[in-house]
C-alpha cells in the first residue's frame, strides 16, 4: 500500500475499524429515520382525527346556535301573542 507510512496490518485494522463505525452510524441513522417516519405517520393520523372531531363539534355548535335562534323567535312570538291577547 504505497502512500501510507503505517504498516499494512495497522492499515487493515484502521480501515476495518472505520468501516465498522460507518456501518454502526448508518444503521443508527436508519433506525432513527424509521422511527421518525412512524412518528410522522402517527402524528398525521392523530391530527386528522382531531381535525375531524373539531369539524364535527363546529357543525354541532352551529346546529345548536340555530336551535337557540329558533327558540328565541318562538319566545318572542309568544310574548307578542300574549300582549295582543291582553
């Protein structure tokens, strides 16, 4: 191995050690990437679930507000009718 001053056995050890460390880092990054993908998937599903729940609650709220308005109108009409009767 021309260009290197160290012995071949030392170089083999260093290259092998470097390769092993590289493999460990690559596997670690792969695991982290998979974990992040799973987390993103779970968070996306959770967000969609909460978004749907919020939409349902908003629709429910609007329905209740309409019912309140109708009841107010009925009360107002009854009061008008009672005043006319008196």
